[in-house]
């Protein structure tokens, strides 16, 4: 004869409050550590969101946001009516995003796979340290380095002149500008972006490789059937997050190199916002374009996350 056991009673409102208080008493050191980060997040990420109201006003700095008159959606006319300067910046932004997604995004994955294949841990750590270093250089330094090598009076052209050849116009060529900034991003950030993929590779069970080796699987087959499925979740997560910045391809790097190639080839939405807002004083238009960028990024992240769920992946969050 079975024995009867009492089913757990659902927590009442008072019980939940007591449980919350006990958890706060237990976890207060961790909460204290997280408090400065939370304050920074609120101060520099959420409170500035209130400034988007400028997109719906004829903002005039000398009378302030509250006193500036409302203008409805007129600041969005450059977006909805297809202003030529806006469309040129949009096309350049999308072209750079596509090029960088094809060439920049896979680069740290390939580098992590190559580094992971090294047998010597000492060599692996030394190579990692060298590859991380460019990330800590500012774009001013990186652009100056590329100009000193590829510029008109740089090392490459000086060597070509010494060989009796004509110098190459790489820095000032509008047709090469997108490829130039893509190569700079690869050189600067591939080593740093590799960290996440190395962490994902370290989480793969070594016994899977040993079993595959016993079965006679080659190195490439091990990568295809074990390594890539093992890091698939991280790859999808980073790809979804990248879609959130589809209209943000960089500001400092591009604005530093706009002079030699001209606006038509180098104007992107980030520099378009800077030109209209800071230089021309069209704060409302600049804010409207920035708001559209943010909304589109959110929509793309939510949509891509939904598609990932449909294919059975976790995505950025579960819902």
C-alpha cells in the first residue's frame, strides 16, 4: 500500500517576500559588485535614450529641448523621401557591412581553428598574445601605420620607385576604400575576436576527438563533424548580434580617411549623422537617422533570433 505524501504548497505573497529577502541577504556581496555596472548602464545607455525626442522637434540648443517646437515626422523626410546624400550613405554602409560580414566575421573562426591545431601550449600562448595586441591600438595609430606603409610617400611606393615602377594610389583610391578599411578591421580586431571562439573550442570534449581518431577520421573530418558543431551556437549568437549593428560600420576609422577619397565613396550613416548634427547643426535630422538605425537593428536582431529558434537553435535569448 502506497504512502501518501503532502504536495508542496504554492508560495504565498508573504512567502515570496521572505524568500526574496533571504536571497538578498545571501547575495548582497554579488549585488554590490554589480551595482556600479548597473549605474553606468543606466547613466550612459538608458538615460540618453530620452534624447531621441529631438528627432520629433526642431531642436535649437540655445532654448533647450523642452522649449523647442514639435515638428512631427518632418525630420524623417530624408529617410522616407530618399534624400540623395542619405541614400549614398546608406548604400555605402550596406556595401561595407556585406564585405565585412563575408571577410571579417569568418576570420577569427579560421584563426581560432588554426591556433587550436597547434600542439605546443607555449607557442599557442605566445601567438595569442601577439594577435591580441593590435586591438589595443587606437584607430588614429592604425590609420597612420597603414598610411606610412601604403601612402604616396610610404614604404611600398618608395620601394616601387627604387625599382623603377610607378607608385600605387591605394590610400586615395575611392574604388579601394571599402577593401582598405576592411583589411584594417581584420588586422586590428581578428585576434581579439578570436577569444570567444577559443573559449568555445576549449569546451568541446576531448574524448570526441580521440574516438574520431580511433575510427580513422582525418583532421578535416574532425573539424567538420566535431569542432564546427561544437562552436555553432557561439557563431549563430555572434552573427545575430552583428545584424544589430548592420547600419553601424564605424565612425572614427572612416572619418579619419575621408579626405583623400572624398565623401561619395566614404560617407556612411555614422559620418552622415556627424556631418548633419555636429557640423551643420541639423540635430533633428541626425537624431532621426540615428533612431531609424537603432530601431532597424532591434528588428533585425529579434527577427534573426526568431529564425534561429525555428531552426532549433538557442539564439541570443530563449523565448
